[in-house]
């Protein structure tokens, strides 16, 4: 490889030539020719210098930081390589915008990040998710990043510019769709809340109308009271008669209850007496069996001692019987 002349040496030689050349026309022409050659060499040196910088691996901060984000396994739930490691996928765009972008790029603008990807030639692989690919952006191959060139701002090719614009527009449309989904659900929720509020308002209005109607009836009633004194007298009379009827009904119920209690008590006494008599008769039948010597001689010869049950006396639970011969 040929040695690259130093720019400083060339400039010093140029100034030296300008000092030594005489002011003749021929020498001036020669000097101009030398200066033009020096400028051409300077341009070659500058271009060669930039080429050498690119050759040793000049990587822009955007590519380097993006590669570090994707390569970091800690951020795999948010962004990670695909199975082939030839593309990367942003799984959670919200978390990516809120946490990773501020950490590495000092902003939260997801659309700006997508535009940067487009400017470096990244293409969207899957329309259903945020998956991007570039031949120089692969997992574990950081040295390939030097092959990714940022597209020039000056329009070198109309086709590339239109493609970039189309890709950017599609990406922004996808982003807007993704942002529209939660907004739509929020609008549906707000609409449902509005319908519920309207239903509650109708219910409250019905209750208010009912209360107003009751108040109107009360006002009309009081107006009648004020205008018609006889109405008050009739009302008081009806109230007094109602109270009297209630008292009479209470007394009647009380008397009826007393009669029912007395009748029930008498029935219980009759039942108790009947049971006592039956028990006594059973005892008498077992204890006083008839014997042959008790029989008395009369005209028929069959007269016996009889027990008169009608003369039984019940006194506080003790019983006595009289035998009539």
C-alpha cells in the first residue's frame, strides 16, 4: 500500500513554492498548476481517510445502542432476536417506548425510532408484529454493523426515496392502528358509562316527578282545609267515629275471648269429671265383686245390690259413693 502524504506537509510545500517563485507570468502559471495538483492530492487524502475510518468499523451510536438493547437477554420479554437471529422483534412497544428508549436514546418517541430504522435500511418482516431485519444486523455479529450505511438526505435515487417514504408511512399506519385499539375500547367504555348515566338520570327524573306530584296533592289538600271549615269538622268526626269503632271492636274481641276461655274451662271440667267417674267405676268393679251371700230374697229372687252412679260426689279430688239397696 502506498504511503499517504501528510496534508500538513503538502500545505507547507505549497506555501514554500509561493515564496520562492518569481512574479513572472510563466512562473505564475506553473505555480497555479502546482497548487491545483496539491488540491487534488488533498481531496484524495480526505476521501482515502474517510474510507480508512469506515474500513476499521465506524458504527453510529444508534446502531450500537440498538444492537446492545436487542443483544441484552434481560430485555428479551420486551425486545429480542428472532429464532434465526437475522431479525429482531419488539414484543411490547409500550414498555419499549416507556423504559428502553429513555434509557438509551433520551426520548420516548417510538415513531422516531422507527424512522431511524428506515433511514438505515431496516425492513418490516411481519405485518402483524414489529419485526425488522437488515443484512448487517444479526445476533452475535456486531462486526457486520459497519456494513450498514445511513441513507443520504440528498435524493440520490427517487426509487429509494419513494420506497423509504412508503415504508415509513406503512409503519406509521401500523403504529396508529395499534394506538387506536386502546382508544376504541376506551371510547366504548365511555359510551357505556354515558348510557348508564342517562338511565340513572331518567330514574332520578321519574322520582322527582313523583315527589312533585305528592307535594301537589298535599298542597291541594291543605288548600281545601283552609277554604272549607266543615271539611275539617267532618274529618275530625270521621276520625272520632273510627276511634270509637276501634274501641268497640277491641271490647268485643276481649269479651269474646273471655267467653271462649270460660267455655273452654267448663269443657275441660266436664271432661275431667267424666274421666274421674270412669276411673272410679273401673275401681269399684274390681274391688266390689258380687257374692252369693249378698243376694237378697225378693219376689223375683234375682234382686242384687246396685251402685247408683248419679249420687257420686267429687270434692277437691276425693270421691265417695253410696250404695242403695
